[in-house]
C-alpha cells in the first residue's frame, strides 16, 4: 500500500509538500467549477424543499474537490461511472447546468429526458456512464468499461494503438458501498484481468448514518483492502483539489502505462446529510464545524490569494456562477414534463409492439431510433418457423 499523503492520529490526511505549482488560470477555473457545484447544490436543496424536485436527492456539498480534482487528471476519452451523489461529477465532466438541472426537475430537457432524476446523470458525449442508484452496482459496470476499452485498444484497434491499452476508467463509490459483494467480485476480476481502472472510494466517514469504523473492518485504513486483490491501495486528501489533482494524475499515468487497477481511499467529508431527509443526528455540530473549517473551496481560495487572487476576483466568480445556476433553473422550468405517451418510449431502442422506439436526449441532438442493428420485424408471421 502506498500513500499520496501521510495520515495523522485522527484519521485526517495531511497534503504532501513539494507538488508542482498549478498554473493560475487552471486553478482559478477549478475554483469556479467547485463554486458552480456548490451553488448548483444549494439551489437544488431549495428546489427540493419547494417540491420542484421529487424522489431522492443527495447533494455533494463539501466533496467538490474530489470530482473536480480527479476528473481534471483524466482525458475526455476516459470513461467515468459513479454512484447516486452524482451532480458534481456531471458538472465537472462538462455537462451543461441547464440539462443537469432539467433532469433534477424531471423535465424533457434533462440529460435522461427527465426519466432518471437526481441519481441518474448520463452524458454519452463526455463519457459519463451514470449516476446509479443501486449501492455498489456501478463498480462492476466500471470494471466492465475498463475491460471494454482494453479489448478495443489491444485487439479491435490494435493497428492504431500498437496493441496497447491507453484509456483509464474512473469508478467512484461511497464508503457505504464497500461492503457490497459485487464490489469485491469486480475488484477481484480487475486484479485478475489487469484492467485499467481506478476504483475511488469517496470516504466521507459515514455509510448513511453509520460511522465507517462501526460498519466496516479496517475502517481506519480501507486502502488495505486492495492488497487482497493484488492491486495498489492509495490514500488521498480529497479536501484539497490541488493535492487531489496531482495525486490522481500520477495514478492515471501509472494505470495508462501499466494497465493495472488501483484502489483509492479518497478522504473527504459531506457537509450536509446523506440525503435531503437526513437530520444528521448521528454526528455532532462541533464535528461538522471542525470539518467546515477545511472547506475545499476556502482552502483553494486561500491558496490563490497568496498568488494574487483578490476579493473582487472572487466576487466576480461568485456572481458568474450564481447567474449560471439561476439561468439553469429558468431553463429547466421552461422545459416541459415528459408526456404520458413516454411510458412507451425508450423501453426498446427500436419500435416493437406497442413501444414507440427511442430518441436521444436534446443535449445529444434528439436523433430518433439511433440504432446500429435491425430489430426483428414483428409483423411477420413466425408460426411456420416454429413447426
């Protein structure tokens, strides 16, 4: 097991010194991205309370540095799959706030045409494969994506790639999913097949309302679990976007070069409840305040102030992201709800029986029945074939 940062006695992770300096323009963009995610989530909380958002809603407030730092370390062609606390990942990967908010509101203009909601953010053009509501179920999918890219690179496109795998999949899960059997089956296969996947456990310390030390063995050092599957285990400070970026960049480059999986214990903290219905009675307000002092947005802002960021610069970014999110809310509210006829839409890719085929979301162009195979013609009498 290796560590990108050293752990203190309280389980916190101290950033490792000596990282190269990130260009100012890049760092300011990361600050803007984190502030955009924060503002988006705050407005989602308000909309949920106003009953504009239904179902479950899990906000990402406090963990913004994880999505921004990890995704910045990848290339656009690298697949990403995550769990149901997924709005931040979608925005960090490049999804339009308009389409993201419309999906939250259950509107046709959403990334899944309003049929997925908060837990199912998909963006095919940006290689974001969800947003999944079943705890831990996205990890087998992430390992499968890594298998697919490896097979494409090493076999199907061998003449172009020289037979070398050159894509890296990021598969995110929460620490509460770490005890799911499917996660361990997938990690076993990743180790056996030398798959280019980084499994990132966003370890915010709580499985819903249960402390990780009460519900998970080796809760103080979950990266140790990687050893059983023959993969490297790494701890990263997920409350510092610059530390997260440099640590993840090293891992992404290593996996791209070796096609070997890595497990990451990404230490972080969610400032709000598990979901909107969580009263947070399992932890004290003193604990929350202690972690809020290390707000990743505040950490980056302080770092940039030492390099010349002014309060006016910060206020300008704040005005910009607030205007962007307000515009996204207005756009989402103008988008219609899916019609009742959509109950028969997107069940099958092409028309079949009472089902009316499918179409891409607006953000992908809305193409009808965009299919690469021909379905069986159900108008043909097949009785003769059965005799």
